[in-house]
């Protein structure tokens, strides 16, 4: 890559809004604080996030399968508590935000805005009343499932598996979607199965997102979206966040898959639906490997090594001929629009 594209990318990011719509930050903070660590964000994440030029991270609440059902609610609350403790310890670095307006205020004060999302509605069980309580605690996005069945819907697997008859959204899932929209939460269909994505598109009245999903036409795994699903999300005014996990970026078994291969998924979405429906939900996991969920027999690594490498991805897009306005949309402008419309 020519150095001029990297220099151009750095200048562009410095004058733009960059947003990662999916990062398991709260899980990492909580797991390490449980072992006695403090100021985990400063020690492990702040330098990389600032080097990349990020303005906002959406922290998921991720619950391991072995924690369900007994520990799901407790672990979600523990993770929110970890975020609150980290904000209290480092008020000059991060701010928990309930709206895009609050993110803007945090950025004006030199802080990175942190928003919170469910990666699966498992902590709610089948009690819809809990959703309002989590909204009061700052949760602003609802991923209906992780890759497993819950009371709301069926998730999609990482690879073919034996399973019974698949379903889409349950009656509870539809009610949950409608309540989330009423409260002002963004609906997230990443990890839903195909039937669930169709149901979500049918019942959603506002733009919805796939926070961290790529293109099935390029890599035929269920975690990626079909062309029809991409068009459904775009038609609603939603956004699809590019996931940097190697099994969803390329079918090749190589150890050097990177930003160029990930940019091919951006190319594909733009060719189908334009540049208003693409964003980043990198799901960077390599640095969380001590604690993160592993998928048996699937080798996975981050094709964007960590958050400091955003300029590299932006430079690839510029080198491929994307205009600066398009790059601004992709690195954060599109997700900013949807979150502003729904959260304020």
C-alpha cells in the first residue's frame, strides 16, 4: 500500500466520526475485575482505541452458554457494573452514553463514548418487564439472540449441525422487538437465523441493524447475510457492520487474511444497496482470547488485528477508489445516523 493512502486515511479519521458497533468490552472488563484488576480499560484498550481514532464503541453484554439459564441475568448486571466502575475510575477516558447526543458531549470532552447492547436476550429469560430496567441501566441495542435458541428466537449456527425444526421470532420475540422500539432501542439481527431475520424485517417499524455480519455470497456460512437480507436491512434504512473474524471474511484457510479481504464484503454490499448501509462491527476477539467463547474445530483470528488498525482499513478503501464521503459513512457515519434517529 502506498504511504499516501495511509496518511490520507489518518487525516480523514481525525476529521470524522468512527464507531465500532460490536465489541465484547464489558465481558473483558468484568472477567478481569473479578480477578482483582482495576482500570482495565486504561491498561488494555485505551491506547489502541485512541490510536485508531475511535469516537464510540458499542459494548455487548455477552453471556456464555454454560452460564445459561441460572447466571444469565447476574452476569449481564455484573458486566454493566464493571462498565460503571471503569467509568468512575477513568472519567477522563470513557463515558457511558444513552444517546448519540451524549456521545457527542463525551467526545467534546476528550472521552470515548460507550454504548451498551444485548448480544442475545438471554438475561431477560421470558420476562419482558426486565427490558425497561435494562434500558434505565443504559442498554440501547437489542440483539435478539446469540447463536442458540432462547425465548425470543432461534439463533444461527456457525456451521451446519443437527437440529430440529427451526423457528423465527416467537410471540415473545415479537413483543420484545416492539417494546424495544417503544423504549428507543436499536434492533440487532446478527446471530439470528434466516427465519428470524425475515420476521424482524416484517415486524420492525424503524431502521434495524446487523451489528457484526458479513456477506454469505462471499463466504457461505449461516452467520453471514444473504443478498436478500442485505437488501431488507438497507430498505429499512439500517446498517450492516463488517465482522473481522476470519471464518466470516474468507473461506480460505490462511493465516494472512486481512483488510483487503474484509473490504470485499464492503464492495459487495455497496454494489447491492449503496454506501448508506455499511458500517463496522469488528468483533475484535484476539485480545480477549483468555475468556472469549471458542468454536470447536474452527480456527479464527481477527483480520483487523485490533482497534489501532482502523487507518489501515480506511486506507484500503481509499486505495480501491472509495471517495472520502463514502469512507466517512462506513467507518461510523451510517451507524451514527441510525443510533441518533433511535436514541437521540
